[in-house]
């Protein structure tokens, strides 16, 4: 197993996952400067023309940081592209990413060979998120460079499989870049992800409770207060199963324990639907690992804590290098 050279600049083997609505240039830049991959969904930049401004700012600020800190350059950043047919911005967003030569593109809800080819043409790499081995094989067949295994307990659209199960099945045939998502919120869990065969940990929910995140104060406080038992798994809100905070479902006037089934027809990544309570604005996504989040703090402080925990975990295991 080996990672592309652009990952050599990581302080920790971590990708900050793209958080719908929440991830913004402030958070991405802070994550990258702290030494992990920062990412955001292209659809967070609304209207579409704003994506160009975001990528300009991220590119310039990270370049300036690298000039000022040649011995500790920033990690690369990533942009998430929703490939589902309801995303009517995909082609325009991809063209903007090509303009700025985005180093990493994370694709979700659909794999397309032409998209992978386009990213490769400007020198980028693609990582595709999958919930099982079947989807993983399809993604690699269509040219993805690596995979993000979205296991049970992950925030947002999450799979049902144990991380042990999905990683071991993928590693039976794939030796390329592999990240693991699902309740990873400590340095110990990062090391555990590597021990089971992943190269990188994919961490999202803990970064909701950061100063830079574009989340309402009540949302950040709910992450801090929440535990694994406060997470509800449902496909009602987007048509695809995901994990959400119980308190936000209750605040929308719904019974978290008796939610009706959703339908793929309800999925909408375009201009938005007319529902009164929308994911992810009103119904708040979260993974099961939030019990480890004790306070709202700067993203750099969160990364530093993860790094300290990771080093301590390695020392306990007798792994003193790396």
C-alpha cells in the first residue's frame, strides 16, 4: 500500500471530510495549515460563481503559507463532487475545478469514467466514497484512484457495514489509497483504521464543533453534548440512509423513533426542495463518534489534539517511528 506523493505533506493520516453547508474556505484552510487534507462540497459555494472565488482564496492562502513555512507546508485540499443526476451544477463545477487544478476530487453518489479522466488530465486524483465492496469495484473499474470506505456510524450518508468487514473485503483485491470513515474522532481511532488496512482516516463530525465551521451555535453545542445513542439512522430526509442528531429531528416536530421510509425521488442536490425541514440545514447530520468531542475549539487545536493522541497510541503499541 502506498499513497501518492501529495500526501507526503500530511501531519496526520487524515482527511477532513466534506460537510454539506458546513465546510467553507475558513475551515478548509485551517485544516490544511494544521496538516490534514481539508475538503468541502462544491455545492456549498452558492451561487455557482462563488466556487471560483473560494478556490482562488484557498489556493492563494495555502501557497502563501507554503512560502512562509517551507519546512511545514500545508496539506493538499479536496473538493467533493456529487455525481447524482439531481446535481445540475456538476459540469460547471468540474470546469471550475479544472481552472484551479484542484489536487484531490472526492466523488459521491455515482462513479463516472469521464469525470475521473478529466481530473487526471489536469494532474489531480480522485477518491470515490463507497458503502460496500460492489460499489468499490465499480469505482475502480471506472478509473478512480482510491476509495473512501463509508462504514456504519459515519456522519451524513453512511453505510451499514462494520469497518472491519468493508476494509477487509476491499483489501482482498485493492492495494491503492483507502480512507475509512465511521465514528473516527480520536487519535487512537486513526491508528486503529491503519491497523485494519486503511491508509487514512476520514473525519467529519468533530470538525462541526470548530470555530471555523459554518454551523449554527446550537448545532455545534449539540455535537458537544451528543453521544452515540443520540444518532438516528434514516433515509427519510434525502432518500439515502444517513445519520442525524435526534435533537434536530425532534425540533422539526418529528418522532425519531417512528420515521417513515424515504424515497430516492426525494433526493435533490440542485436548487433545493420545498420541504419545511431540510437536511442538512434543519436536520443535522452527525456520526456516532461525537462522544469524544468535549468543546467547540479552533480546527487547529482539534488537529493538534488528534496528533497528540495518535502519537500516544503509537507509543502504547511500541510504534515509536512514523
